[in-house]
C-alpha cells in the first residue's frame, strides 16, 4: 500500500523533471542549429536574433488571436 502511494507520487515527478530536461536540451540544440544555418547563409546576428525571438513568441499570440473569437462565440 505504501509502495503504491510512493510510486504514484514519484513517477509523475520524475516524468516532469525528465520532460523539463528534454525541453531545455532540445531548445538549446534548436537555437544552436538555427544560428549556425543562418550564419552560413550570411544573415547578420541582429536578424538572427529578431527572427528567433519572433518565432518563439508567435505561437502564443497566434493561439490567443484564433481562440478568443471561438471562445467568445461559444460562451455567448
């Protein structure tokens, strides 16, 4: 009984920690590769930074813009 409770608490915590580690590693790798590709194509560091920041923040603003009218129409 106690073992089941410990496993029920410990497994989600370990999965959360593992997911955060994978998120940090994959995002760092994606940024490094994006910068290397853009540098090889001759883009300036300012343009690389602007594009990476805009791509990183675009999905959240797009999500709000598309779902607000749908939620408003649904709620009344």
